[in-house]
C-alpha cells in the first residue's frame, strides 16, 4: 500500500526551538540549511506540477482527437482539472507548507525578538 509522507516538524525539534536551545548563530545555520531544502522542494514541486499539467493536457488532446468535441469530454476535462488541482494543493500543503508553517511558528514563539527574520 502506498503511503504519503507528511513532512512535519517533530515535537522534539519544536521543543528545542520554543525553549531557545539554539544560539542565534546556530539558528541562522539551521535556517540556512532548512531554507535550501525548502527551496529544493518548491523547485521540485514546480517541475512535478508542469509535468502533470502537460500529461493531463496530452491525455485530453488524445482523447479529444478520437472522440471529437463532446459534452462528455468537456465534463471530463473540467472534472480532471479540478481533481488534479485538489491533489496538487493537498500535496503542496502536506509536503512543503506544513513544515514551513510549523518552523516559522516555533521560531516566532521561541525567539520573539527575531520575529519574521528566519521564516522559510
């Protein structure tokens, strides 16, 4: 059975950030490493999004060339576009957005004097 990996901040990591166990220099180094990984995930997600869009368009064009323009094809195109948009949005939230949100909240809570400075 396939599993979806949810990229989230562990309770231990969150506690260390909230309790200010990192110096500002360590926090800056941690932020730099996490920001690089975050950028790589966003870049990869953009590539996947373009690939999926091209794949869906190719499938719809091939189907349309066989069946011609029909109401069923139009309905299928709209339904497939909505479904793909929902799946991609959910994937972005679980794979990219959740971790960044949790990290940003933990840094803001533990280091209020650096509010917004080390956001992903």
